[in-house]
């Protein structure tokens, strides 16, 4: 059997080497190449950090990250506390609702906020109609707008991780502090919050990294001075100005290095801080409080406020999709299916591509993810931690960086980039952690003695896997499959670099429609169409395996 | 009365955890709640601490109503508590765990250091201040919990199986340690344990609980010698139950004759005893109270028995004897000369042979 494990391990490592390590090394090497002399050295990096412009974009991005983290934390903390501690009716529905932004593409949020809060958006028009303001208020175009939209998008990460942290705390730890004389606030800051910190950090790091990877939202809001956006522009539009192109590549590498280092640092810190659970013999599932009526009302209002913000995205997109000329009017007046007629000329091709690419990526994902999960949870093969580690790293790796490195690596030498297979391949690599996490979590929940019993009865490992493990893992795996599919379906950052005429996916179609001539109605209708698909998939996930989703993403205590 | 619990009633869903418990505890007294798993000991303790709000009943500490007339939160009750699962904060070092409550009182640093040091020494943990709980053994963690509960010299100390995870030697030492500390500081303590020997040693009075009710409250000796019912007799120590039917009840003397499979026995009726309608009852006599006599000097309660089995238990001997088909367990000195299969004469003292409800 050891030989079988070794074989699996070898094959998996070969895939990782070819599709992760090899292309990324190209990116690194390319970033060292001098545009004029074609020689290798650190000159590009020196130029990058000497150029006040790039330094500015770097600082801008850092500030944006901090602001987004601050905002999501401030708004997420009370929310997480209410969800995990208060006995409130309708909490479950609400929790499902605020998960929505995770799976929605970031550009969907940006579009709907422009319709609502743009210069000529609903709110401004209303305010001007009422005579409250003379000139439109700039809600969005600037760092505040980015903070606004990215915070909405990322709030679920903070809420999920914090509430998992709160729930995991053994109630008696807080009771002990109460008995020792600590009242509410004091107890929260000395016991509850420190104990939830490892979980919080796991979510916070994803939030913090986001602005280093999201190039599209700043562009939609007309901001270019952010690291990922300028990388995108430099690489995608400057074929002639080689210096700018290389600055773009350098900034991609810089973002990637920052993301990966922060990710690793936080992981190491979490590992160190992860408190071994000490308690024994408690059966309670976290502490539940019956809040006094005033706090209850306040909580409901707060939850409602967040829910409205989150729901605005699909609702506004929907309204714009079914109306025409929703410009310069606070509310749509002319209802039509025109947009849908238009998108259905273009969309079937896009949809076909999206389905084909995501579907193929999913097949790769299962073929790789299942053996990988088995190897990581059930064997002692050397290097399995490293394998897990590299794959998990892809969560933090900017999509642009992957796209560029694939373009560099698979153009000559191994000319995969000329074949459509490059699209599902890149999706597979980028979204693999989503499936692996889920497979991993379901494997951990599967009692090993069930498999051992089969082996004792005379079944081989392979037979055991197909007759015992797989049927029992099915639910968790299915959730993993759907999550993977959703995330692959809405992917744009990598695909935007790799697509060629005829390979456009639905997200790329949305982007192009917006980019071409501000065809807002059409882009909005497409985005709405996409949200509907994602939402249906999400419902399936929620129905089948809400619990397992939590186990894989919520309470993993830093193993995001 | 320092602590007064009146008519305490608490249920979880349909499970009644505490069923109309009344308990009065004097200042400086150590009361033990003793009973089998799930009988409501922890829940009672948590109601006293204010960690649980009962459905009914009053909790009064030091003359101040804690519950029912308003509700005083745990943080304002001035109690120390050792939790059944220790509840040591994993993110704080041993020192900070113990110092937590003192810091809340805004005491000067030197005083805090002194007190923490004193408490840690008392539980035998000095030198471990810098460790995190994850680096301690189960027993050490339990002692941190103990130090934390004692360090503020609270008026009331609640201990939920505080020694369950220690080895026999240390447990014995800690019992003594807790008792002398409680005495010295005039602390009133409620102690929860499964362990009847521990309850006997540490308590001034014991409250035996069964399914949420206190079935007997008394000094350890009374609990052992005059169990209120069969449950208590069985749970505290070991005993022999002899089934039979009442044939002659002398309520004025508190005595009755019991017709058993092997003959008539004169027994004492327990205080609260009421004759059941079918008059079948059980008498209880402890193994060490069955006497072995050289010859039948008395007329009553004397029987010939055969030794079925001898078990050597160090400083004494357990023998299992049969009278007709009834098996009795008798504790005798280790130098008993009779062998298995031989016959002895036993005497069941009517004073010690109790008919229990
Ligand atoms: N939070 C709770 N929710 C539901 N039932 C509970 C809860 N806490 C206790 N119970 C139930 O109440 C009863 C009494 O529990 P309690 O913990 O007081 O027992 P105990 O005497 O301390 O037992 P042990 O010696 O095992 O610690 C049990 O039947 C228990 O199952
Ligand atoms: Mg208990």
C-alpha cells in the first residue's frame, strides 16, 4: 500500500510542479529581466521602488487594505456577536443572506452601487430633486467608494470567522470571568475577544489581501492608482512600452509576495496562538444569551440594515436588467425585456464557454482534489504538508499573477496557451483550495474506524474507498463541487489574461460590455443573469450542506 | 444563615435538574452536595453562583437576596468558583489566570503578586507562573482553577469536583489544604463530589441528592449511620438489603419484626418510615455491623451462616456468607480463623438493622 500512496503523491506533485511551480517561476524570472538590455538583475525592482508613482500606488493599496479591514471589523464585530450569541428568531435566514457577497462577483456589487450612489445615481437624483443638494455628492469615486464596495463584499469573511470564534469558546471560560467579578464589556475584551482572535485573523487576512488582488473594482470606479489595477493596465495595454510592461510584472510579483507573506505570517501566528482546547466534559454548544428587549430590537435593526445593503446588489441589478434608459431618473420607468433579448444574442456563446471551462476545471479539481484530500488526511506520506500548503497558498495568490505567469510560461516551450484547455486549467489551479478544503473537512469528519472495519473485513484500500469512504463523503464533496463551480464560474482575474477571441466567458462578457461603451443595461442584465445562476447553486449548497460548509470554512480556526 | 436556598426549581426543557431544593448554610460551614451523575449538583451550584436563572425559588447570600427579588449578576456576588471543567483561560499565563480577579479590584501590583504567590504556593504550583495552561497537566490545571478561586478570599466558595483529576496522595493533601484554608478565612463553601470518602472527610454536613432533590441532609456520621432511605444507604458506603414482610409493628418503640426467607428479624424503623400497604419492605445492615459471635447467646436475630467466599482487603476481611439462600456481606477482622465452607454464627443487632423507606 505504501507504494500506492507514493504513486499518488508523485502524480500530484507532478501536477503541482507543472501547473503551479513552473509557471510561477517564469513570472519571477521574467520580473528580473531588463527591458532594454535583456539581462537579468534587480534593476526592475530598484526602478519600481524608486519611482514615486509606483510607491504611491503601493501606499494607496496598503491604506485601502487597512481601511477595508477596519470597516469590516467595526461593522462585522457586533454582527458576529449577535449571530453567535443572541437567541434571535430568523437568525438562520439572515446568516445565509449575508453569505451572499462571498460568491457574488465583486463587479456585480460595483455596478449596482454605481446605479444607486453614482454621480447621477438614484440617491443623488433624489437628493437633487428634493433640493437638498445642488451638485451631486461623490459617494463612490475615490478611496471611500472603494472602501464602501469592498467592505460590503468582504464583510462575510469577518462575520463568518468571528462568529465561528465566538461559538467555539467554551461557555465556562466566560462564566469563570463573570464569577471573578468581570462585568460585560470587561469580560468581552479580556476573555471573549482574545479567544476569538485566531479565528478572526484567519478571516481578516483574506480581507486584508483583497485590495492587493482586486484590479477591476478600482477601474470601474475610475481609479488606477492601485497596485493590481496598474499592473493590469501596464500588462494588458502596454505592448509597446516595455518599461511599463515590466513595471507591471514587477508590481504583480510584489503584490503576490506581499499576499503570500502576510498569509504565511498570519498562519504562523494563528498556529502559535491556537489554544489547545482544555475543557473536558462540556456538552454545550457555545454560550447563548437572551438579550433584553431593547438590545433585541437594536440587533434586529442592525441586521436589517446590513441585509438591505447586501440585498441591494441583486435587487438593483435586477431592476436595471428589466428596465431601459434608467438614467437621469431616480427610478426605472420603462420596463422591458430588451436587455435580455440583446444579451441572448451574445450570451449563449458566453454561457457555453463558462459552463465548458468551469465544468472541465471541476473535473480536474475532483480528479486532483480527492486523492489529495485522501493523502493529506489519511496517510503519512512525506511532503503532504507541503502539498497542502502550496495549494492553500493559491487562496492568497492574486489572480492577475496567475494569469500573467500562465501567459509567460505556456506561450513558447509548452504552448498550452494556444488551446482553450488553458482556461479550465488555470481555473482549476486557482479554485482548487475551495474543493480541497471541503474534501479535507469531510474526510476529517469521517470516523477512520469505519474504514478500518472494512479493511479488517478483507477489503483493499481502493475497494474501501469506493464502497465506504466515497458514499459517506458524498455530501461534503458535493458541497465542495458546487462551491468550486461557483467560484470558477465567476472568475475573471486570471481569465482576462488568457482568453482569446471565441473563449470569452460570462464574466468577461460583462466586463467587455461595460468597458466598450458603458453599456450598463446589458452588463447589468448579464450580471443579474449570472447572479441568478449563482444563487440557485448557492441554494443547493445551503440545502444540502450548510453544516459542512461551516465545518470547512467557519470553524477551521485559521486553516482557511 | 449565611446562604439560604429556598424552593429552588430549575429545568432544562423537560428535564427537571433541580427540584424544589431547600438548603441553609451557616457561615464558615462546608456543605457537600453528594450524588450520582446527573442528579443536579452542578446545576444547584450554578444557581447559587448566578450562572443559571432558576424557574422558581430564592437564593439569599449574607442576608442579601440574590435571586427572585431582582437578580444579582455573578460578577457582583463576590464568590469564588472551581468549575467542573476547570475553565482555565488558555490565552492567559498561570499568573494572569490567578491574578485576573485581583486586577479587576484595582489592587496595587505588589499586593497582587503577593496574593497570587500565596495562592499558587498553597496549591503547590509556585514556579509555574509563566506557563500557559496548554503546558500543564490535567491535575495542574485543576490546581490553577483552585488557586484562582481562593486568591480573592471570597466569602463564598463553590467547588465543583475540584479534586477529581488529582492522584490519591495529592487529593488527600488538597482536601486538608482546602479545609484549613476555608476554616482560617471563615469562607462558606459548597463542595460537589461523587466521592463519598471525600465528602465524609471534608464536610461539616452532607446533602445527598437524587434526581434533583435533596433526600438527606446531615452530618457525615448521621448520613452513614442513619440513612434516610434505601437510596442513601446504598449510595453511601456498602450495605446489605434483606427483603421481607412486616409481621409485628411496634410504632411506639420504633421497632418491627420482619419475616424473611431465613427467619424473623427484629429491626428498627427509620424515622420517616410509613408502613406500606402490602407491608413488604427491605432492611439494611452494613457489613461491618454484622457481628460474629462464638455461640448463640441471644434468642433473637441470631443465625447460622456458611462462609461462601473470603476476600482479603488489607486491614480487614470481607466474607460472603449464606443463610439458606440469602447472601450477606460481612466485614470481619483479618485474623478470622474459619475457612470457606465452614459455619459461623452471626448476630444482626436490631439497632443497626434499619427498615428504610
Ligand atoms: N445546559 C443544559 N441543558 C440541558 N440539560 C441540562 C443542562 N445542564 C444540565 N442538564 C441536565 O440536568 C440534569 C442535572 O445536570 P447536572 O450537570 O446538574 O448534574 P451533576 O449532578 O452535576 O452531574 P455530574 O456528576 O455528572 O457532573 C442532567 O440530567 C443534565 O442532563
Ligand atoms: Mg456536575
